[in-house]
């Protein structure tokens, strides 16, 4: 029988543009907060998994060197936007195998080092060479989604308004302001139909989680949070026609996660999903099984997925407001899920939350829906 994995502590930095800070200091802040939350000394960590996509090599070693946490196994994980979500999966695998008792998972990126603009793609991939940067890809999918689902840009603006209403309450969010539908619609056009406020910002930040056994997690005195499922899949290569309004990759990964957890979409109270662009939230409502295909707009307008609803999506403000330092996003989602399940989310608390799902997908690869998708399901034990 495999050993269950629990999240004993979490911590993160506020997400922002922090060119004045070193990435080492950003990562160290998140690590210290997670260890303090877990009530553990640095020496208690047996193994480290660091997810980072764009900042540099040997990130785990560089962050932990000055904390006296080297000389132990440190695995650096790159998997695009799913980097730190994938690192969490590896930590859970190490716990389940009995290879270690306590693992640190760190997610970090400092995108301000890139100088701005869209996230660079791999030059050898022919899609980027034809101009298929991420805003263009999502805009193309958004236009098809609006056409097939009978939705309008106003519905995309509603997603952004919802995100800002939640992000305003999150002290870690990059944007903490409310916006109106008109402000979203009238903001600068990035890639039709996506305006600036329908797109997530780039920025810097780090998030960390302590993964351990039930016995050690119980010693924290905090509500136990169990990792009920950690599923990872890659996009399937396909030439020719592709359904642009449906994410087969997310649906496939979600099916595996629900099966592993012994739960279904209706059992989930809190969802942190990958809303890199407003249109993605509507598409992922359907792919995650929160509603039937074509019913995402109705679900959004019902208020069920907003703060105060019965199945809240992105109470953190999501990528649209919390921000998206690519490698840090997966564990930032885990931080929010843990706070929600412990009842520590303050003004954005989802009342009675017992099951949380996090969803991270990304990596533009020609011929694939996305490069990877990681879905984690956490349960208050």
C-alpha cells in the first residue's frame, strides 16, 4: 500500500514585477514561509523539487545554496506552465515510494528578466515562426469559441471582472483592483477579440509547499490536507483539423485525476484553473466537467463560479489578476487551495470548502493541444 502525501506547509511571495530583486531572494522568501507554516527546520527536508520554466538552469540549487539546504537530492523540473505542478507530482511520488519523508516543492520564475513582450517560443517550432505566439493562439481559439457557442466579447469581459473582484481581496495578487465590463472591453486590443484586461500579466514570484507523510503533517496542528490525486498528461500529436473550442488534453487529464481521487466534478468546491486568457476559463469549465459543452456562459452568468457561489473558480483572482510567473503558478494554485481548505483565505474564503482542484496547462508545441497538463486534487482530511 502506497504512502499518502499531505501538504504540511505553504508559502509564497506577492506576484509583481521585481527587477530590483534577485531570483534567489524571491525563491528564498517562499521557502522560508513554507517551512515556517509547516513548523519545520530546514534540516527536515529530505529532497527538493524545483519547477521553473524560463529563468535559468539549476534554479533549485541557486535558491537553496545560501540557505544551507544543499547536499541533498535537488531535481529541477521544466514543463512550461505546468512546471511546478509537475514538481509536486514528483514529490508525491517520492513520498509514496518511501524514498523520503519530507519534500520541498518550489515554483519560481522572474519574467521581468526577459525584458517584456510575449513569452518567447522555441524558434525551431514552425508555429511561432508563423506568428503563433500565445496571445495569437488563444485569440484564434477564442474567436472560434464565440462563433460555436454563441458567446460574445462581453462574456469574456465578465470573466475578467470576476477575476478582478476576487484578486482585489488577495494580498498576493499582482493586480488588486476592480474593473467594469466597459473598462475591460475598451482596454487596448492585444489579439482580437482579447483585450489587455482579458490577458494575464507577466511578472515575477515564487511559491513553495512542504509535502510529507500523514504522521509528520499531523504534527503541525493544522487541518490536514491530503493530495488525493496528481495527474499529468501531454498533448497528443495531431495533424489537420483540431477542435479549437475543446481541450481534449484537459478533459483527459481531469478524467484520470477524478478517477484517482474517487471523486467527480460535482464534488469539487474550489477550482484554481489556468485562465491565462479570459476565453480559456469558459473552455475549461467544459473540459473539467463543470458543465456540459455549450453551457459555460450560463454557468458563468449563474454566479455559481464567483465568490459566494457554490463552486468557486479562481478565488485567488487566477492568472488574470494574481499574475503568471510561469514556473511559480502551479504551486501558487496549491497555496490558494490549501488556504481555502484550512479556512485561512480571509475575505475570499469559500465557506465549507473540503475539496479543491488545481489545473495548469501550457507549452505551445505545434500539433499539440498544449505541451502538458497537470491536475491536482486536494482534500481536507
